[in-house]
């Protein structure tokens, strides 16, 4: 027999949830108008505003969330040496949860989800609080339903984090190809469209009328050497243009070690009508094993001059010197070409990045 009392209770709870969302958005709009809360200071801007207001090439950094068990101090210790360069913004990557099989007392195994790193919402808020610098959380498709994505976006908006980098993300380690969550997004463009919808006050619950609008500046990824799943560079560029047409305001590239690949990529983008800023992503090589790891994982080429110099190194200390010098020359050439931002993937190497940036600021 159907319990209509339970149905009524569920309807009431759902209605209260929708009202909470709307009221919360309205409360934040009042805060935006009246508060002097730190996240809403005059220094807080969108990435596109940083670029438009700049008088020259800017600096930005990208960090990994710390492993679970470490405190926020590990982030501060990583970023402290780099803050003297006054980065315009700091990207925070996201790593999806992993699954493992845990043995139960009865000898059977159960599948459990393990998140090895904290999420980006709290880390971004902490960075903005501590340094008064804008943070850019990465949003990925993998591991999230549309509703979970919406909740994360609402949390970010409430905190005053109005920049996001939208990515599909990698396949889970136990998957041969990317598989979305049930009711999740398969492609980055679909995730992007959800952010655009929320910017327009359109929520998953269609009966939310006059919902508060978010204000996200949306970035997407670009691949100077094409995404490894694309059949060719032309197809990859068309997918990228579709994201820009759907609302992406800037592009950050995958790492590359040959600046000509970046210049050719920018030219090709402009040739098909992509006119948003294209930020070069840069990373140093600091160990010999990266000669095989980087091409395998990130599908990038390493120029012969660079690989030959690294092969001649006797140890990783010498490799780091070679990698630092190469990245320094890359950076100088890109700055001379007046790129909008030099975006450094720090990935546990703040000292190397500091040594590079000191030579170009």
C-alpha cells in the first residue's frame, strides 16, 4: 500500500531544500553589497579581469592538494616562497577518489571508496583567506553526479570563489577509458554548460524560479600537441572552439617543452575563430625518469636538445639544473611574445619555480 504521508514528507523536504538554495543565494547577494569580508575585497577578480587589467605578462601557479593526513600548513609551506612574485591567481587541482577492495572479518571483500587528497573547496577558501589572492579550483566530470557538481558550485559561490577551470578529468585507475558517474557528465563541454546554466540562475530542479545567479569565470584546457584521444589536431581544435562558443572565457594549455608548438597552437586557434586568451602551462623537468613518464602520461614530446642534455647528466641534481635553465629560456621567450600569463605547474618543486621566475620578473 502506498504511504501518501511519506510522499508528502518527501515533497516538503524537497521544497525546503529548494527554498534553502534560493534563500542562501539571496543572502550572499546582500553580503556582496554590504560586507567587507576578506574574500570580497577589491583585490578579488576573475581570471579574465586579471588579464584584461594587466600591463604585461602575469604569473600564476598550480598546486596539488596535500595527501590526506597533512594539514593546510603543507600548502602554505609550498606557496610561501612563491608569494613574493605576487601571482595573479593560484590553481588547485582535483584528484578523484579511488576504489579498493578491503577484506572483511568473514573473509569476503567489499569495494570501498578512498579519497587520498582533500577536495578543492576548502583549500581554495584557505588560500584566498591566507594570501588575499584569487584561487581557481579545478572541476572534473569523473566521480561526480550533476547534483554533486551543483552543490560544489554553490559552496564555491557562497565563499566568493568565482573562478573555475572545467575539465573532463582522467579515467579511474581501474578503467581502460573514461566512464562517467550515473547522472554525471561524460564531456567537459557538458560540465561547462552546467556552470553556464547556474550563472544564468538555472538549477537542476526545474521548479526553482528566480534562483540566485552565480558569477563564475570559466576556463578550459587546450592541448598544443592535441588531446591524446582526438584523431587529429583539427578535430581537437573544433572541440575546443565548441567550448569557447558555449561560454569558456580563457584557455590554459597542457605543458609543452617546445615554444613553437604553443605559437602554432595559438595561430591555429585564431584561424578558426578562437579569440579568448590562451595561457601557456609550463613545467620543469627535474629527473631522468621524467623523460619516459611525461610522454607516457601526458602525451607530450620532449625536444631532442633537451633530452640529449638530460641523458648526459650524471644525477638528478644535474638534471634539475638543465631543466631549470630550459624552463627559464622558455619563459623569457614567451614573455617576449607577450603571452597573457605564465602558468607554472609547481607539483612539489617550488624552489625550481622560484629560481625560474626570479630570472624573468
